[in-house]
């Protein structure tokens, strides 16, 4: 993190350098985020950048954190509406060139850098925590079948997986219809019977849960 003092001039120079670092990350990836490049872009001395960020990794971490936001922060409203609204907003960010540099850097660096793993956790790892609470509330209101909250991580994968694949693997820009389709497909198995598409069933139990279910079946 930046070693910013309470001096207004130091805060201004830190903010200018961080903005420059974020721009360089977006434009050319993590290799572009150097003290020299940031100083030149921000119009400050290289020593000033070193004073705020003694090493390049600290500078990169702050640049990543500046443009990395939790993908989902759900509240108490209808779960489908919340998912669609928030993911449509996230799709706008994912469609920007900045998102590719940020996400690619986080994925690559998180394998060997604890600081970047923390950023990844902030972006992706907390989503299922927020969703689990929203699913519990939705089930209590009759929006979904009971038990959906136990599959929050799987539901996140079913929603975000197609969006990230289409955007970054296929290069397809996301639109509102894409988001709505992903959300509806993920929630379909958990809709009450009257609202379920024909044939939609909750995911089958796996591992020990499945073996336990098999053992509990009555014999004939």
C-alpha cells in the first residue's frame, strides 16, 4: 500500500501516481507499471513514486486494487432482479479494455502472490457469501426452493462462467440479453414447481451426499 502522509501535496502526488499506474496497467499490462513510467506519466519525480511505493510490486497491487471491485454485493431484494441489475452493470465494465488487463493480471499473479490473491478474493471469493444470504431470503419468500443457498458457489459459477468465457475467450461483447439468459439458466433448477421450465431439476447431490441418498433408499 502507498505510504501517503497527511501532507496535502503528498496526497496529491500519490493520487496522480496511482492514476498513472492504473492507466499504464490498462494500456500495456503489469510490465508497464514501473516507477519510471509512472513518474513520467504522472508528471512527478521518480523519487516521489519510490517514496509512496518502495517497490514495484506494491505499486502494482495498488493499481490492481484501484480498478478491482466485488462482482456481486447482494441485499434483501428479489434475487433475480438483483443478479440481473448488478451483472448488467458489471457487464459494462467487462466490456471495457481495462477489465481484460486487470482480470488477466489478477489470474496470473494470484498463483504466486498473496497480495493479489487477496484482491482476487475481494472480487470473486466473496460473491458466494453475498449470494448465499440472498438465496436464503429468496427461499423464505418462496422465490426459490429451499436448499438453494447450499449451492451458492455453484450458482455463481453458472452465472459468471458463461459471461467471462464469452467476453474473454470468445471476445464477444456482453449485452443485457446475455446477462438475463445466464441468470435465468442458473436459477431455473431452483424455481418453485409452478415457475420451473419443463424438466428443470435441482442439481443432483454429489460425493458423500449422493452415496448417503442411495443408502437411504428402501429395499424392495
